[in-house]
């Protein structure tokens, strides 16, 4: 993993997400044994303290809520956060799940609520479109208390694991809604883990996509921490998408992948580039930056005791850098959403104000007050103060000289530096240690006695930002700002060259404006050292100089890579000589790609294997396989999994090869084919089976090894997993199954409930599973949990169909009765005929 600077520490300091292995199943409960116990014995359980005087003082002074609302604000902030979840809009069973919630659980849980005296049961969030997001006030203990709630709890766990729903905090669902993502957009999620927002973006990308078709857009989800990337991959895997790339970079140094025309990489031999993509730019960028996280106090109450003002101050400069990097990667006309789960204006409005100042009119703060109208939001602040070492600072000119490295001008509303003002230092008495209590008291006396303590007020339209506060709609707290790029960013010449950097001399006359290229102003961006962090680049100046290509000719630098030539990320050596090879050991490790510890991404071009797959399954030529298959192993004889990527992802991968693999890719594509390693698999005509994840995409194009089963036989397969050919209820289906070639096959549930001899049209309601045709039986190749889900859905659809039939019959009876009442001439036989009909 490259980097290791401030962002790594800042990610780990996000107390609500320290490590994905650390369970947060019940953060409101302490461990049974108290390590702080003086007598060494276990102390009785006590809940977390939900108060912090410093927190109260800070936010009262900042005025994030009116004084008369403060008690209500704190009261709600100290209560556990209600559960919330979102239905996957691209799921095949989206309508079924929503119907089950509306018609089953809302009614059954309402009865339970009345019995238990609770305030309310589950309900859809009014501001989320199409009743796809839901809110529940039940705690985990309540969900396990009785049969009704236990059934609801099992439903949540099952559907979440399958990927039909995603458990997510309600306010966390808001930022993607304001991105206005379209199916053809390229989207970057800069700080993506744990992945709930990435999943949401993928849902929007895939919305209104026909079966077997893929959207033209894609999502690149990035995170700094490798372990958090694993969590991100696990989360997004449930989406089964070919339009996703997961990368592992420092967000503020995310590569721009600008290709030079004459550049050719050793990695792209044999690959013909059909892409016109010359640079990685995005239509939409989600910038949900690392933050102090005090907006999540309701779900992470341990933050109460850990909270201090230094958390926000220490992250401010990093947040500015990440946001500026996102804007530099944004296309002109594109939209970026900056968001935090913090209430601190230093992390919120101060960052947005600094972005607007740096961009010099090339970025506008969008007024989105008419979007998502039912969402209760409050305007952003235009004035605030900074607190440092127990002292309130209204302006940067009040900052003590020895604190100006950490407390930078951009933290204040005006963003102005006052370096020309006489430095304020303790000059009274014989105090030499300004950090001592006496020294700090002297400094505070000087500041509080100063004549000019007027608060600064920003002249920028920061009221267009959004603040979501807990007591408005019983949620967590969140901050959101929507910005649009209206023109290329200004190019700022570097002020100096660090002689210690291994940089070549810059051009004598650099252009003032680069045509058709976006750059960012990062020179002079001060890195906050408020927490004593030792940064590699304390000046924050990232040189943008000319560099040499392989031919030795000077080329224009990529202003978007925003990386030093000798940065840790870009100089990971390709060490193909493993320890086992050097010592002559038996175990030979796989040769890795450019990034240490990351398997290479390689286009799979073995025509022999590809043609055998196409022939065996009868895959239609309209489904493009060649050029869109990748693997993570250079030895085609040892490839276990073949992944399918969309055209947009293929173009991005091709660009990445052409620029020397700048992207550190941890996951890409949709697992489409998997090598069958069993004894029967080795004897089958095709050794690769279709994976469950890839089946929905390739299903409309399969013409061989596919059968259509009646409802009863389909249910039996899901129940018993393996059935002999002679044991199928439909003997004709069993006979057809026995005549299939040995290997993977696809069983489709027929629409009418009976087996069909002719293929049916594949649509969004089609249900299919992968099976293995053996010598004497048919075996399901679907996980137990998927089988359970499919069985429940089938039973539910049967009940709905029966209910509809009963309702139709009842309506027919009522209509006949009405006619009889109107004319009084209907015969009893007419009624009987109508009912039978």
C-alpha cells in the first residue's frame, strides 16, 4: 500500500469505523470486564457516558442549533440510532420486497407496537424515492423478543446477505441522491469504504437496464486502507456488477492516468487499444471525506469520551486536499458532492469556502433547495470560530505564532492570512514555556483583552450547503455541499523547487492556461500539524514539473496525477524474484504485477478457452466476450476465475495499461466463469462453469445447455439440491436433462408453471439457476442461502397469485350482485357462470 502519511492515520482515527474486523453490533454496551478496575475484578456493566462538557461548550458557541433547541438536540443525540435500510432498486425482487414490507410487516409490526406501547413501527423514509428506504425504531433486543419481530429480523439478515437490501444509516443515503447520477456517467467514490454509498451509486447506474445489458457508465471506488478495501469488495460483491473498479490509493493523490501519445507499456503487448480515452476524468465525484465523526454519536457513543476540538482541526487541510483532487478529476459541467458525518464547521463550511476561493470561479456552489423536497435540511453557516488550546479565535490574526502551522487561514470564514499583524506571544513575566498553564493563561489574557474580536462573516453563499441535524427527523447528523465545475481550474505556477526532490528542471516558460486540461492549485496548501504529525511534505507543495519519457524527450506533466515523481506509491518495484525462488524452496509464489501484494489485472485472450466456452453454451455472437474478459493470473493454464468487464471498464483498464498501471486495482469486473476442478469437471467438454454472479448478464445469450423447468421441479431442485433424472415429476424434463452434455447447465423457471418445449423470452422476472449435469443426476450449484431466498420468493409469489385470483372472483361476484340489484332480472344460473368464470 502506497503512502502512509496523514490520511492513513486520519482514516484510523475515524472512531466509528476503526477497523472492519472490530464488531459494532452493540456499541451501547461495555465489555463485562472493565480493564480500568483497580481491584482487578470485573465491574458491573455500565452504559457509555453520553456527555462531554467540551462538546457542549463548542457547539453552543458555534450556534449549530438555536439556544431554545439545544435541550431537544442533546436529548435526541443521546438516544440510540434507529435502524434503517434500503431496498436494492436493481434487484430482481425489488417490487416483491417492497410489497412484503408494505403489506405484511407494516401491518403485523403495527399490532406488535400497539401491544408493546412503542411509538411507531417501520415506515418508509418520505424523502427517499419510490419507498425504497425504510426506517425502524426497533432495537436488536426487541427484534429478538417475540416471533413477529424475530421473523422481521431474519428477513433483514437474509435479504442483506443476498444483496436485496442494504443496512445503512438514513442520512448516509442522502449524498448520492444529490449527485444526479445517470447510467452513462463515470463516477468516482474517493473514500468509499465500507461501501454502502458505492452500492447505492451502482444501483442508480444499473437502474432501468434491460436483462443482459450493461450500462455505459462505471464506478471507481477507492479507499486508502487495504483491509477496508476488502470490506468494500465484500459489500459491492452482492451487486454482481461488471461496471466497478476498486482501487487502493490515498484520495488526495488519486492518479489521473493521463496518457501520452508516444507512451507504450510493457504490459499492453498484444493489446490493441480501441479506446479514445486519454485521461481519467469523471462526470460525478463523491467526496465523503475522513472526519471526526461526531455526527455518528448515536451509533458510536464511545465518541462522547474521545471527542475534542483537535480532531476536526487536525483533519481540515487533508479534507481540502481530497476535495481539490476530486475537483481536478471532474469534467467541466460535472458535479461533486462534498460530505462529512461531522457537525464541525471547520470540517464543513470552512472546507467548502476554501475550495471556492482556490477554484477562483471555476466551481460553483449549487443551490439544491428544490431537490429531494421532503428532506428536512438546514442552511450552512456563514460565521463560526476556531478553538485551539482552550482559546476561541475569531480570526487568523488572533492565532499565536507558534500555532500557525496547525491553525491555518482557511479554517476561518474569510480565509485571510494576517501575517503582517504583530505576532501575539506571551511577553509578560519570566514564563519561557508557552505551553505551560501559566504561559497559556498569559496568552489568553492578551487575546481576550484585544480590541478587535469581531467575528468574521464569509461573503460566499455557504447557506447553499446542507446540515442535517438529529432532532429534525430522528437521524444522525450530516453535512452536504453540492458543487459544479463550470470551467477548467486555474493553473498556478510553483513558487519554488525543493532541491532535495529528484525533479528535473521545469520549462522556462510554462503556459498560464492548459487548453482542454484541468489542473489544481495545491502549491502552498499547508498541511495541518496540529496533532504533531511528522509529514513527509510539510509545505504541502506538490511539484508539477516536466518529466522524461522512455525516449528521453521532455513531456508535459500530468497536472492531475498530483504526485511527486518519487512518491512511495509510484515507485513500488516490480520484484519478480521471490524468496522461494532465491532459496530454491519448493513453493514458487505467483509473479505479481507492479503493485506489491496485488495480483496483476490481465486481459484474458486465450482464444482456445474462449471459443470452447462459446461453443459449449452456444453463446450468441452479439454478446462480446473477446477483449472484455480479465483474469488475475498470467498463466492461462492456472486461471481459476475469469471476470467480465463492461466496455467502460475495459477502456479504463486499457488506459491504465498505457500509462504504466498507475491505478492500484484490488478488484475489478464480474466473476463470469469459474474452473470446475472436480473429477467430473475434468472430463467435461468445457471445464469452466457459469458463476451465479455472472448468470443474469449472460443468460439472454445462451442457446445450449439450457432447460425450462416446471414450478414443482424447480422447487424440488432448490429443496433437495440433487435429483436423479428419473425422479423429476415431469418425465419429459428429466429425459431432456439426461441428454445434455456433461458439465454446467442452466435451469429456467417456466412462466406458466409447466415445462415448455420452446425457449421463452428472457425478461426481468425470469428466474434461473446454474446446475451441474452429471452422469445420473442434476445438482444445483447455488449457495444454501440463495436457495432459501428463491424458495421464499416463489412461495410468496404463489400466495400473491392465489390472492389475486380470489380477489378477482370476489370482484366478479360483487359486479353480478350489483347488476341483479339494478334490474332484478338476473337468473341464479348467471351468477354461477360468472363465479365459475
